[in-house]
């Protein structure tokens, strides 16, 4: 992580400097925790310990110190989205009292230029994050989404996000949002149509390989995504804990 990316994460993810900590051995920095804070929870965005100082309790001490602070200042809920391949990190959270609440699946899809069958009396229109928020289609009541694709993050990054929607004269029925030259960040149909509207939208975005990271099981089912051409390529374990004074 560069200084520039760290500064941007303050804006995009609400990284909270007072929830960031450094562990020292004497005068030598040997560990770091970067926390992002919103009213609902604090996210452990990054936690790392120098390889020469692993398995000496430094990671757990960082988590405990943050928990003690948040027990006073709030919010009490602390979460982490840990890559499943990082077994030691997953073990750290489990042994520190965190509970695994879900598995978030990473997907990719190869979008090709193609014609999709039009849907009668429906239009494919450009749509923005602000349009969806104004129509009550992003935010409270949405399926659970990961931190980096939450409404707060999408709003912070809205200038980098393009989108399309299937709409009638009266309402939006499905939408897709994606980072220009980046990931798909939102994909949702409000109509039970076996994925026809989402297929229509996928056929209209720039052809390339897109990632759809950290999909919660309640957000989109694996079966529905596979029917749209997505394939699973990895997973994150979603851990949650409660701040406690030590």
C-alpha cells in the first residue's frame, strides 16, 4: 500500500486514522492494523506482522487493543473479510474470539460483444450511483454486500463508476454498475425473470474480463451467477466480533 492509496482509502472506505495501530519491538515497527470506521461497524481493512515476529502474539495484541478502544468509543461491532487462502490470518481471528458469519465468493466473467434478445417495452439506459440512490435502490434494505461495494463506498467512488439499467417508463427493473477499467461493483435484478434482464445488461457493457468480488450468499446465489456466465475463483471468510474492554 502506497501513501497515495492509503489517502484514497480514507475517502473511499472511511479508513479511520484513530483506528489504525502500529506494534513496536523497542523502536522497530513490527506490525500494523488499519481500520475503517462507519456507524454500523469497524472493518479490519489490513493487519500484518513482520515475518521475523510471527506467532509471538502481536497480531492478537493489535486486535485486543482496538477492541478495548472501540468498547468505549464504538461502534461495538468489528468485522473482517479475510482471504480464505490466508490460513494463519483466519486462525488469528478465530482464536481472537471472532465468529465466521459467512463465506464471500469472488467471481469473474468474460464479457463478449454480442446481441441479446430485447425485452418488450423495456429500455437499456445509462444509470449513475446517484440515480439509484435517489430511487431507493441502493442503501438500506439491500442484500448484504462487502465493505468495498457498499453504498458508502460506491457513493465515494461514483465519479469512477459507470452503469446501465433496464427500465420501463415508470421504474428501474435491473441494473449493473462497474468501475471504468475495473470490477463490477453492483449487479441486481428486481424482477424474477431467470436472469434475462441481467443478461441484457452484460451484453451491453465493454467486452473484457470483469471481477465481481466478495459476493455474500444473500446478495446473489452461485446458481444464478453461473447461469450468467460467472465462475468462482476464490473466497473470503467474513468474521465478526464485538468490542470488549480488557
